[in-house]
């Protein structure tokens, strides 16, 4: 088989995989239109009677720990029914700060406990499990350090435990610093796809949804019945969610009640977060998909769970497509492949599906959705640029290579006036080798752009431009922000 034939076959396989996963956006929109947005059931005359334990897993969060604890203590709920656990795995001065804050809050009558571990065994899952041992609440609310729960959080979520089989109520994430930079705007657009469309559709349609790690309330009995927190994946939230739903527990998703949170404002922090989410999802798929298919579940639920747990498999194929785009331009102009390339135009369907999916995700919640969806090409380029980082995560997850839970540094960025470079944690952020691979790929894809212009392959030009812009911007921001950090000045 000729070399150009091998490239064509690998390319068509890559595009087919991308088409399948991208076209799933049409499935989501179909169910979105079919079921609409129904207000979730709730107890109409809700009276607080149950003890709630709020868990705050923290690891070296000096800048946001006080903000979080203050917000949690403002939650409107009878004080005698509220327990707060600060699950502190910190190794820096955050420990002393939390100790002081807890002492102050206890003096004001709050039942707040500082649970400090001197090791990070099990990482976040280990901390949550340790706190659960002594938690006195019937319900367990969890907030990461960068979240700001609203005052009425418990009074808006607890009424939805209307049935004994309800095990979790999850709220939608709101973005505190969405307008801080182009980077945060793109993240918001991407996350809205998950929180506005995916979570809503899956919940309304009877599919499995996932706890998003924070901004939700569990029934303690549900956590224990599902086997408690496990630390064998990097997405302990996704893992427990599936185990609980396979045990028969039902979840409720509140699209119209939000919990504000801070988006990563620095590229290397974002890449670390994306790496963890991607690798953890693959680990969870390996662990649980065989069990999902053995369970007595409707076929549509099994299929949807498969798409849900494996959608990060697209990243190696995005990377392959980006690499093969360049030689394909020369192959097309040196051989009898016109019919093949005309057939490939069908893959524009994948682009349309993705665009429609994210369009509705913005349109459903923003009055100025036109301005936000205009960033879609930049979002696509960014997704392409992250393909190196996330492909590494996919392979490590698939082949079982273990790694530690790398936290996403919090910078307390709320407005454009704030700067990440006054934050001591920026010193510890260093670009890994993927930044240099991305830089090389940017120059490589530039060859594709120039070749497209030279051969007047205008149909391939937008995609080569997006790959070039994606790899160039991701590598540039990774290296620039590392160089600008105080440690390097």
C-alpha cells in the first residue's frame, strides 16, 4: 500500500470518529427540543429539619480560603442544623489561616471543624471520605475553594429531595470572572455546553448525569450505599455518580439555580485542569463501562453513558487530523484523489453539529448570546490546540499510568483589575514539554496554511488556520505566563 493511501485511510478514520462524537450534539439538541425545560419537582412547604454537613476540601488555597469560609457561614440555615468541615490538606500558611478563621467562627457559634491531614492520601477523594466518617449531617454539601455559594443555597436545593430515592441535587456553575480575558470567555462558552445542554438533557431524559465535584448536595446514605469515595481515578465525582445511579439512586439537576465559581485565568492552570478531567474520565470509563453494559438498563441509557464517559477519545483523533492535514494538501494536488476529497466535505456536518450545540447553550441563558457565540471559531481553535495536552491524558488514562491529583491554582480573580502575577502560586506553575510540542506543531501547521494558499485549497484553509492559531496560542500563553511569573523576573 502506498504511503499516500495510508495517510488517506488514517485521516478518514480520524474524521469518522470526530464526526460520530460531534454529531452527538444533534442527539442532545433533539432531546433538548423534545423534553424542553421542565421545572424539577420539589417539596412546596419546605421546613429545615435535617442536619447538613458542608464539606470544604482545601489544599494550599491561601487567597480564597477566607472568602469561601465567610460565604459558607452566610448560608441561610438554622445554625444548630449546620455543620461545616474544612478538609484541609494544605502544606503552606493556609493551615494557619484556616486555624484562625475556624477559631473565629466557632466563637460566633458556628459548628465548624478544621480537619487537617498531614498527608494527601487519596487526594480530594481521601479528604472527603475522611470527613464523612465524623459528619453528623443527613445531607452533605460540597464546595471547592474557588466557589461562592449563595445565601439561599440549601433552601433552594434541599426541597428537591422530595423522594427517598433522590441521592444528589446538583446546581449549575456560574462564572465569576467570565469577562476577565479571552481565555475565560472561551472556557465559559465550553462549560455552558455541558451545564446548560448536556446536564439538563441527560437529567430530563432519564440518562445518567454526573456530580460536578462541587456545588451540589448529596444524601449521605447515597454516598455510603454506592461504596463511598474511591481514589483510583482522578474524577472521583464522576466515578461515584455512576456507581450511585447504577444502584438505583436518582439525581436532580437545577439548571436555573447557579453557584458562582472562578475560572482558571492562566493557561498552565487550565491545562492541568483539562488534563485531570480528561484522564479521570478515561479511567472511569475503563473502570465502569463494562459494568454499565452488564446492568439491566435501557439500551439508550447504555449508549448515552458510553458517549458521556468516552467523549475525550476525540483528542487523539483531533491531533491526528491536524498532523495529516498538511501532507493531504500535497497529496490532493499530486494524485487522482478528487472524488475522495469531495466525499470528505460531508464532515462539515460535524462542525455544524458542534456550532448548533454551543449556540443553544449560550442562547438559553444569555440575552447577548450573539456576541458570545461569535467566539466559537476561537473556541474550536483552542480545543485543537489543547489536543497535545489532552491526548497525553487519554493515553495515560487508557494504559493505567497513575499520577497525582494536580490541583488547579486559585488566584482570586474576579474582575479585570485583578492580576495573577501578584499571587505566590504562579511561581510554582511551569510549562511542561507539551508547550514546546505545541510550538513545533504551530510552525508545522503554518506550512499547511501557506500550502493551502499556494494551491488555492480554500476549503482546507479555515481548518489549517484554526490548527495553527490553536497550537500557537496555547504554546504562547503557556510559555509567556511562565516567563512573566515573579520567580523568573
